[in-house]
């Protein structure tokens, strides 16, 4: 095979791999150099609409993402694993709430910082939480009274 | 009764033969000699030579998607969702399917014609006489190289399509580019990219199997002899590839979603 052909193949493969890398790393958010961070779990009475990969925010700034959502069958609450970036310490009295971006936007977890000096250990449980706002129930209350 | 049973049996026969053909194509990976060079050659034929056309249709797919989605979503004032809509449409559906159909039309038809001509001019029998396995010689390099070329072309398609959407929605229609790109980044997950590559790989196997099989069996066609058979084989290879791609796309999507 001629050298020109090899060059064309090389160009093709390089461009293809660059595009694939852009998709996986930039858009797919694949952690290339290992995932530096820690996981805490939050217990919610309901996380309706939340899905894994949703962002975790403090003051509107993304500090991590939801890594897993599972049901605790002992008391039927939702346990949500939050992967928090390294360098973002959380105090033990933080409050986690499920919020919606916009009226019909995606659900995300908003963390309200606490005031305690003690920091949250990796793997510990946040019990002070606020479940997803049930918009339909709220509208029902307004329409049919009861507010 | 026979009029019904015979075609059904023939069809089943054909499907079985094609499955065995595919299996043999992969099995010959371990028996074929000087495989890397042949694979590289096919990466050039299937991948590098298709790159320009993929760039072109990727760009225009993105452009038209951006245009359509912008007008559809401005009805609800939801232009901010345009980026995520466009990127998810491209990554999950358009890029793998259109790339596969385009390669089936470009490289697949050439493949069928090439192998078909080899068949009707007895070159494949000559290979057998020389104790060279024709499947290992003709099909295996194409199968392996397509598994490299299809996912790469699909990702090129996606990235160019996202750029095309940026051109039409942001540059021409004035959507905020920050909203466009943050919409894309917030909605695309690694699962989508993996699904995209999986689809591309499955379509690669489908296109190569169908196109090689049709060419390989050009001499057994009932609708023509010689050159006519090669022409008909090429037509049915492209048509069958496209139909199977879209059918497989439905099945894959229902598994991936």
C-alpha cells in the first residue's frame, strides 16, 4: 500500500478518535484520570422524576452528580448516592432537596449548606431532606382550596 | 400448499446460510494470513474514502435539524432545549443510522459488485483451488475493518452534526450559544455514547454480511445470469442492508432506552 493511502487512513483514524473522545469525555463526562471525590447518601421520602447523572448543586454551582438511586425496603424511602467533587467539604448538618430547573425542566439535588464545624464523612447519610415538589398536588390544593 | 411452503423454506434457508456466512467470517480471523494489511486496506476503502461524504451529510443533517427544531421549539419558547434535542437525536438515532445507510450505499454496493464479479468470473473458485479460504480472504478483513470504521465515522457524523446545528441555530437564527452547548452537555450521558457505538458496530456487521453475502452468492441468483446477476445482487444488497439497519435500529433502541 502506498504511503499516501497510509496517511489518509491515519488522518481518518485520528479525526474519528478525536470525535469519539469529544463525545465520551466532554459530553459523556467520562472520568479519564480516575474519579476524585467522595460519596454520601441522602434519604428522601420521594425522588419522583430524579434520575442518575442529575447534578448536585450548592448555590447554583454544580459540585457533583447523582451516582445511584435505590429503594431502601426496610422503610420504603429512596436512598440517593451523591458523588461530590473533591475539595467541596460538606458539614454534617447540610440539607438536601430535590428541585426542578424551570417549570418542566430536569430534577436536580440542591444542597443547603449547614453551619456545623463537623464535616460529613464519606459514606455517611444525610437525613435532613426535602422531597420532590409535587406540582400536581400543589395545583390541586390551589384549585380545590385547602391552602 | 407448496406455493406457500417453498418460499418460506427458501427464506429460512437463506437466513441460515447468511448466519453461517457471518460466523465463518469471524472464525476465519484466526486462520487468515497477513490479515492486518488487508484490514488496513479495507479501513481505507470503507472508512477513509467515506469520510468526505459523511462530513457533508453530517453537516447538513445538523443544519436542517437545527432549523426545524428552532422553529418547532420557538412555538413554546423552549429554544433552550434545542441543544439537548439535537444532540440526543443525532447521537441516539440519526448518526448511526444515516452513517450505516450511507456506507451501505457507498462502500457496500462496491463490495457486492467486486465480490460478485469475482464470483461470476470464477476467481473465487480459483482461490479455493489455491487453498485460500475465500471467506477469510474476502469477508474477514471487511468485517474487522468495518468494526473500526463504522463507530469512528458515526462519531465524526455526530460531532459535525452538532457543529451544523450550532451554525443554523446559533449563527443564523441567533440562539445563545452558551445555552446550546450547555444543553448538549447536560443531557448527553456516557450511556448515549456507548449506545451509539454499539449501534454502529451492529450496523457494521449487518451491512458487511449482507453485502458480501449477496456478492458471494451472485451466481446462484434466479433473476439473472452473469453481469445481470451482479447488478441485481448489488441492488438487493443495498436495499436489504437499509431495511435490516432500520429493523435492527428499532430492536436495539428498545433495548437501550
